[in-house]
C-alpha cells in the first residue's frame, strides 16, 4: 500500500524520482517561472531515540524571484526553530546573516505550522538558507480504527527506542509547497542503529562528535529529485545482493530486517528478483539504483522511492505476493518515477493494481486466479459503492475508506482492463511503456494518459475517458428475454435474439456473452452502443441458455443477489445483526462483538448493527446476520442456517461439514456465508469454532476474510477456501416458433 498526505495520506503514496535524473529537471519541474521552490536540501540530523529528540541543520538551496512576499514554509509544531540564516560568500569567507521569521496562518495539517521567512530583494536566482532547529517527534503509532480495512497504524511520525519513522507528513524538515528537491542526508545515531532513506547510500562514516557514552553511528544517503523524503531507523540485520537485467542494468537489492526475522532475507530478495525479471521488460529499466525491503515497528505497507516499508507482522507472514511486495515494486515506476499530478485524479493506484494484483496472474498463465481477481474487483465496487455514494474516478485522490478503495483501486483497475480490450494488447502495452519513458520525472494526469493511449492506438479516446473517468457509475445489464429460431440462410444455424434491461446510465462498452448450445458452447463479445437494448446473433446450433459475462471481463455493477455469498455482503448490508451464541468465557468472541459495536458508535441509529438475544430461534425478517458460535449451541445454529445453506454447510457438536468435507477437532474454525432465500441480497454468515482459543487470531482479523463463501482455519491458519453460487446471470433461451 502506498503513502500520501496528512494522516489519511498514509494510505496513498510518497512519490519521488529516479536517482538517475539530472538536477535541472527538478529545478524546472512543472512550475511556472519565478515560483519559489526548494531545489536541494543538505540535511545533517542527530537523533536520540530514548529522548524522542531530533536536532537538524538544513542547508537548502531555494530558487527565488525578485521582490516577493515572505516565503511560506511548513515545519512540525513540536520542533523549535533556533535560526534561519542567509548564506553568502565574500571571497573565500562564508557569512551567515539571520533573516526575519514569523508565524504564518495555520497550516492545513494539525501537526504542522506555517513559518514565514522574509528575504532581502534578489534578482531571480538561487539562494542558500541554513536552518537550525530541534525538538521531539513523539506521536506513538496507534492501531488502525478500521476492522476490515488494511491501513498503517496511525502516526504523524515517531522517534523512540522501538524505532524511527519520519515522513514528509511529519514535517521534520522545512518545506515549500510544490518543491521538487534533491537530498543529501547525513544521520547521526547511537551505535547499533541503521538508517534507511531514499536513494542510494547507507555508508557509515566517523561521527563528527561522540555521544556521552562514546558511541555513535553516522550514515549518509543521497537522493535524486523527489517530492518528499522519508527516514526510518532501527536495529536492523542487513543483507544485500546485486541484480542484473538482461540489458545489463545493475540494481542493488537489500533487506533491512529485525534480527529475529533475518532468516527471511533470501525469501524477500528472491521475490524481488522475480518481480524485477517480470516487470522490467514490461515497464522499462528500473528507475533506481537500489531497492530495499525494510521492516517497520508498526503495521504498514508503504512504498517510497527505492524502498518499501512493511510492518513486522507482514514480514513474518511472508508478504511476497503480487498484491503485496509486487505492488510496491511496481510503484517504483508508476508513482515513484512518474508522479501523480497534485490536485488531479490519482490514476497511479488503479494502474498499479491492474499490473500487479491482476495482471501478474496473466503473466504466469494462472487463468483461474486471473478470473478470481476480476471477480473480486467487480464485487468490491458493486458492494462498497452504492449509486448514491459513487463519484467519478477523476475525483479519487486517496483511500480513506472501503468506498474510496473500491473506486480508486478496483474500479480503476477494471477501467484499464476495458481500455486494453478496446484498443488491443499491442497498443495498450506500448502505451504503458511509453507512459513511463515519456513522463519519468514529471507529474502526469488523466489527460496525459488519454493523449498517450490515443497515440499508441491511433484512436480518438475522448469518449472512453469522458465515460469511464469523468462520470460516476457503471452499467448494470440483465437479460430480460432470449429467444431463438432457425436461421433462414444457414441450415442448422439459429438466430438468437436477446432483449436486455439496462440500468446505471448510458454506457458504450463490450459485453461478453456465453452461449450454451446443443453439444457445444461459444463466447461472443458484443459492442453495445450507449442506448442499445437488443442483440441479434447467428449461432451454429440451437442455443439452450445464455449467460452475461461469466468470466467477469466487463466493468458492470452487479446486484447483491447476483454475487457469491461472502462476509462482505454482511458488512455492506444496510440492515445487519449479530447473534452471539457462545459461553461467557469465550473472550475472543466477546471482544469481536464489542469491536463491532464500537465501530458502530458513529453510525446513524437506523444503520447500527443489532445484537440479537441468545434465545433467538429465527432470523430477523430482513437484513444480514452474523452468527458467532461454539458447539455448545450447535442445534440452534444448525436450525438457523438450514434454509440458507442447505447441504453446503452443516454443524454439529464435534465439528462442521463444508461441501461434504468434515472438519473435526478443537483446532478447527470455520467462516461461511449463504444467501438468505427469504431476504434477497442478504446473507447469513457463521463463525463457528470448536474452541474459542483456536479462533482468537481469526476473530481479530475476521474482516480480512470477506471475499470467500467459506474459509476453514486450523489454529488460525487458512487451510481451505470455497466459493459457491458464484454468479446468478443465466437465462434460458426460449424457442420462437413464430419466426
């Protein structure tokens, strides 16, 4: 997961630029002439983790115009400014002349303040300022507020014995809005600590001054032009390896892991090599001289130029999947070499999601998992984004809730899939590569993407971007009627006529149809115009039934009753209830119910989750229900789920059966969902554990398992996943004898 601005910004992206770019690109950037910006920082930082203290000298080069108002910098409120001086030279002598500073208007972020620096009049030129400041950075990470949304623990920045995390949101160095600067960073820390920052470095030097205990570690990092700088530090075990591309490019790979996880280094290095081998041919040379996997002391999954910062829990869970480590590596090109233009729609996350979470499975020819990813993207959008809450992709900036995630990541990834279907593979992949090569070191927006893909395809794509990017919504299509009659011109063939119902607005798109005939099946891709409701096809044999897009290739809004039953149908139901059926001693289950109630604290009363009495023998007449139960109540549970689940799932005093397989023993737990036949669009979901202690981990992370119909756990580890009733979109074809 990427990084962004302010507290919510920890779930978008800190974006930057390749070390290989010349400084002049950062000087010009995308800014008009005479805009004051910082073009270089030379930072010397001293950090005392035990005291949460940071002391910094920052020599910055600022491009200024002539007579102008005071420069408006931001800096963390907790840092005490000692002096700002103008650095000049007279012959061989360097002079420091203090310049006036004052407090500006309140900064937009709660932990930052505005500092106005008044300079004497200058011609348009570069001036050097020396800042000296010190203070505490002590905002201990807090657990995410979300039950089902993976975010970093919330902090604006922290220095402590457990670790150091300083991002641009921390305000640990003075900044001017719109600046694209290069950085030379030297960090002084206690002996045994290792720093990681953007760019290339990590070299140790002799300390300029010793600490009171006589120990000191001094490390340097050099970064090319970038939008922001992140610094982390801890007591790491470091391992490096060089990777060489087929074209001869050499990239230094590294892991910075805690000593007790050091044995995982080769696993992460091997996975990094695997992704570089796959994506360099697709996207072009790797944009940095180095890439590192860095372990963090709090929950995170963040990507910065030249490294990714992963929480210790993620590292221990082997976070090497394409949607995890692969996603962060691809951000090196998409988001860290080509930047998203501030204030415009964020296209970076959707394209990265398409290339990693989805396209990786195509690359390795795993068709089943590729289809599953398309299903998940459509299901996420359909469940978490109601028509009333929908907004255009062009308005997406960063994700702060599941709705934003579904629009900015999942729907946008499917839009890139629609673009690929529309213009063809050759033009699409040429456009992706051209996007990186043409726009590296620059901000890019949706208009830039439209221009590039129009060039590579030779098509006018204004309609495509206007429809999918600038408008909210997606089409919802169903088969109202399908009839067939013998074709008059081809013996044995049939004319198939399909009448569609369409909701969600007028969309032009490609609609795949699967047609089952006597003795064979066929698939047809129909290009629907914006208002088209009728389709006529000639098929080689009599059609028996017809399905809309069973492979989930087309971006559509799916109705709740069409989707496979999963926990997320409960999560997104406007009416839902929890039924606790467990002894008072089942603490993990008690804590789960309490967390659900706590999350509902700010929800309107009509949407709060109802906690049902334990003596309930029937389900509520409407809405979804989550039953949390142990075998003490097996008879009651079986009675409650029987109508919805039928033979798919049954429970008993010694175990549970899912799709015919029996799971027994106190180590086992199961999570399953079934559609309620009496309440279309709602589900009954059951978390059933033979021993609550064995389900402690499941209960804590329950809402991370929201996308399967059934999940079986052995002492908290997933051993089986099931999907059923996957997509209800089939229609029988009626033979029309009148034609």
